[in-house]
C-alpha cells in the first residue's frame, strides 16, 4: 500500500549545509530518516512501520536502529518490572 505524502519546506542556515557536506536536494532522505528514527525512539511508531516508510526490509531497519544505538523494545520502568516478575514466576 502506498503511503500518502505531504511536501514540507525546511529552512536551515547555510552553515549547516557545509557541516553536512551535502546539497539541499540530497538532504530529503536524511531528514526523513532522522524524523522516523526519532518517532521509533519515542515509541510513537513501530520498527516495521519505520521500515515501510524508509523503504527498508525489516532486517535492514533493525540494522539501522543498531547503528544509531536505538533499542528495538521500549519499556517504562513499571512495565519492565512487571515483565521481569512474570519471567521469574513471582
């Protein structure tokens, strides 16, 4: 299924382009990837949905998450304690 897209305009200081070493037209994929990774990190989208958005296979998405030091599973402390208790049988 094709994802519905919107077009955005992004204004950046010219100096940032020098730091990035890219032309403006080359940044679209980088910006999309950064937004998607942030949403995964915040737990707002799944890794499989992120893979779909970025046009990656699921294993490629897992590799990308690992390259950026992002965990696949997100637990808040209470959820983690509940899961650990369940595993211990307590």
